């Protein structure tokens, strides 16, 4: 088996499993006042401190959520509502068109139901938003911008966006900038405090922690309107009993992601480079997606002219190679990727894409399996053509 | 001479799984027979978001999920393939165009011809599969000379060879119908699904046209063909008897819903005899005028070699119709068919499928009919 879909989810780290299972044996609601509750609360707060340290934030800036999607929704909708409540003129939302659906659909929902005026920022062929493009969009009317949202690194094509520079522009106009950093965590340096961001999304299961837990890093001066109402457990902006075992394990994975980041980038990056070279060797007309220089070390994205991505996926799956077409799914149906379309890719070419994403368990053997299988698979998928 | 004997060697099989009980049991039987089976659900709807009550069709998220759960239980890989564009072009648009031209098409036949055993089969073969497996009730037999023959299912009551009558020998060579050669009732298939742990065991049968979600064919056509346009209802002599809301909404042989004010001279019920979309008229007349004695049919497709010279066959004219003896002859690509006894309810656009005993000889699309009442006029 060659598991090359770590960007979808990556195996849990043994240390995280250890932390989680240890907590599963214990009882305690972190909101309870007795000893068991205090113990749970202590575990949560230590985890929060660990995560804050791993991400260059203060502990109070870590708002725990059920995952990346919830954090994105809280940031986008919550900041929109809060900013509009403070000044009804603020209804413009600036977003990159290459965002994950958790951001894109939330923004779209605001336009449909909350009167938001959504403006998609231009991107280059690699999916990068230029700081000047953000500046030009804001300057058209700085007073009516509710927020801007631009992802740190793209989940499909692996491009890293210039978040620091974008945040400088946003700060100049005192506009909150949110960034979905789900794919960036553990692969490129994330320092929330230094970034100048108002809010930043991270997720546990992409870094070797459990599913169902994530966080919104949220600057202390921001109070988004809650999406989930209830007990107000997380800074009154997020309600719900905290999942203590998951929180503890997320913190372990987060600490290790930060500690091992450089080593990961070096080692997994070298494997990724071998994989890219092997695919180009076997299929000379394969097109590498995303920025060749500013990209996630674990991501390799290709378009194969004349192929259906789903044909390739089936053929590789049958040989134990697990990867993704890198696009959104509806009822399991592959749709042309909005990311590739936004970067100006030919729609025909965009149908034949594969995303290989490596991770902490990837080996040389995984790369060799792809090197061996990809040529014949592409030849066969080409003979099946585009339906 | 049985279906099983031709597949002693394990094949790489692509099982088309609609989410219904038949295709699930078919896939399970193929896997149990030792074949290397992969399940595929065809997404055929342009709007895959649609959920539908009862889930009778073949293109909803719920059906896709049911198919996936069946594949899980059988223990085979499962994928969803998007053939919505091909389906729209080759089946839905064809259906609309046929109605617009005053004909009565059968979209299931077209889907088998153009989608399941063309687009899907071609893709499957290119990807290295040997056969496509479906839940149809029909039998593929290898003749002594090695050629493939399509026969009726062992259980005539469930036979679906009619909707497969468009398959040629090459398509048949790669078709697998694991349900066709067993004498089992639908209840037994459901019991088998239950025994195999397939949750679709209790799912209602699909019956109507899968791409018309609410079963309202007339509404669908009215929507597609620009809404109702009032036209005249005429008798055989051309006298106006009333008006209608669009000729495409009628079927030849239809009796109800004509809304003709005054009764016929002889007091007997009147039936739709002809639909003329060009001048938007519907002609009605007595039951006897429905009697068809002969027809011509175009675009013949043969399950083996084309018949030479006139021959005696039996013919089936609709999916659940009886068979009737005919003499058929092919001249210059047109099939000429004479019925031994007149038949009713024959409409241009329908498929005629010819049988030699249980063997499917071929099919063609009905172009013109000759009625007993026009025998003299038409010669």
C-alpha cells in the first residue's frame, strides 16, 4: 500500500494516540467545578498553552472548535456579523477564489442570505494573491470592507500564499484578515502573533491528531458573533462541551508538528521532489500544478492531458496507490476543480488531475510504486479518453 | 451453453450499480462466482443534489449511497462516474426530440444502447475490464460457433431482453447478466439480498423514467417543449371535435383525458390514432382503427447476423408486452413487418424486438404503421 493522500487525513502520531487513550479513561467536564472537572480543565488549558506556543499565539487566542470547517465558518460569518453590526456600511467580503469550500461556501452563504457583497481577489497562474491586488480591492472603498479571507496554503495545488504581506495591507486599513492554515500547519512556519492576522484556522487530523477537533486562532480584540450558541465555553464565541481527550491529543500533535517542521520539510520535501521527477520522467507532458518554489513540501499536483482523473484514481487504487483527484466531491462525483479554473487552467486539462500528498509515514517505496505505475496508468486512462 | 460455462475464467468485471436491489444482487453473484468485481454508480442527473421520495430512480444522492453500501457489504471497490453529460445528450435530448416529432421513445433502451453498453462499456474495456455486469433479467448464451446470443430470462415474467434488444454481438460479448439464468421470483431476489446483508433488500422497485423525478412525463415535456400549445382534436374525416393542450402529451391508443365534448356517432369510446406535431393535431377514432397489420422500422440492430430473406419470428412491441407472430424482411436497411393477427397500441418511435424462440434476433425503431382501416386506401 502506498498512502499518498495525507492532505485528506494523515495517520495519527503514536504520541497523540497515547495522549488520547490515556484521557479516554478519565472522567470530567472541563466546565465542572469539582475535582474531576478541575482536572479536565487543567488538561484543556495545558493543551491550549501548548497549541499557543506551537503557533506563536497567546493561550487566550486559541478558540477550540470541532475542526477546520467550524473554525472557518466562525471566522468568516462571525467576523462579518460583528463588523457589520458595528458599522452597517461594512458588507464587502474580499476572498481568494482558491479557498477551501469551508470558506468559499460560507462566503457564498453570506452573499445569498446576509447581503454580503463578495469580491474575489485575482490570483496568478499559481493561485497566489498579490498584496497589490488586495490593496487595490480595499482602496476602492476602505470603509465598506467587513473582512478579507485568504488561505495560507492551497489544499489542492500546494501553493503558499504571501500571508504576511497581505496582512500588512489589511492592517494598514484596519481590516481583519482571516487565513485558513489547515494545510500549512507543520509544513511551513506559522507564527500567528507575527503574522498580523485577525484569525487563523488549524485542524488536528491533518497533522497527526484525531478527527473532530481544530482551532480558530483569534486576536484578542476580535469578538465574532457566535455560530453555535450555548454554554459559551470558548471565550463566549464558541459553545459546546470540550472533547478533552481530543484536545489533549491535538496539543501533542500540534507541538510535534511545530518541533518537527524543518525536519519534515527537508525529508518529506526530498521524497516529494523524487516523486515529481519520477512522474515527469514517466509522463513527460504531465503539468505540475501550483507554485514551483513557494509550495508545501508534501504536495505534488499534476494534470495529465487527455485523461479523466477518476480513471487514473481507479487504476492506481487497484494497485494499492491511494491518492486524490484533488477536487471537490458531490455524491462522489468529481467536479472540475474551482482552484484550477481560478488559476486559468484549461477546463479539459483540469479534468485529468491527481494530487499526491505525502506525510510522516511516507517512504521511498511509496515513491517507487508511483514511479512504476503512473506511466501505464496514464496510457490506459488516455485510451479510455474523456467521457 | 449456459452463462456460467462461458465465464469459468475469472474476469475483471465492472458492475453498474444503480442503488437498487437487482444490480446489487447481480454484483454480489458476480463476485461470488470468483470474478474480480468493481462497482460503479453512474451519476446521470445534471442535478445530483436532488433527493427524491421513495428513491425509485437511478440518479440521486440516496441511490448513490445505497449502491456504495451494497458494494461495502459485497466487499468490492466502488466509484461514482459522472456520465450526466452523455446521458443528457444521448438519452434525455433524444427523448424530448422524439416526442417533439410525435413519436413515443423508450429511454431505457436508448440508455442501454448509448450509455451502459457504449459509454460505460468502452471506458471499462479501455481501463482493462473484461465485462460490464448489470441487474437485467436476460441470458447471454455462447453458441456452438462461439458467437454470443441474447435470450429471454428463464423467468418470462421478469424478462427484460426487450430493453437489451439494441445490443450487438460485440456489446453482448462483454455483457454479464447474473440474474437472467435463474428461475427466481422478485421476492426470492429480495430474500437473497436480505441473506447477503444488502440493505437495499426492501427498497421499492424503480419503475418510471429515472430522469423525470416526479413521474409527470407530460409536465416534463411541457416544460421542455415550451409549454402547452392549444391544438385541434380531429376525427378520421378531419372534423374538429375539440381542443388539446399540446400534441406531445398524447400516446397512440390513449383513451382517457381526451375531453371531447360530444359523443361519437356510434356511441363507442374513441382512442388516439395519430399525433401530428407539425400541425399540432391529434386524431381520434374507434378502437378498430387502432388495429395495425404491418409496419416499417428503421435503424435495425442485430444481435448476430442480419436475417436474409423473409422469415417468421415473434415480435415484442413494448417493455412488458406480449409477443406476437410476424413475418419480417429487411430491404435496403428498412425492416418490413407483417403481423399474423392485427395488434393495437403501436406507435412510431417505439422499438420492435424480434425473437426466434427465446433468442433475440434484433431490434429496430418503428417508423410507420399500416392500419387495417387504411389497407384499402394505402393499398
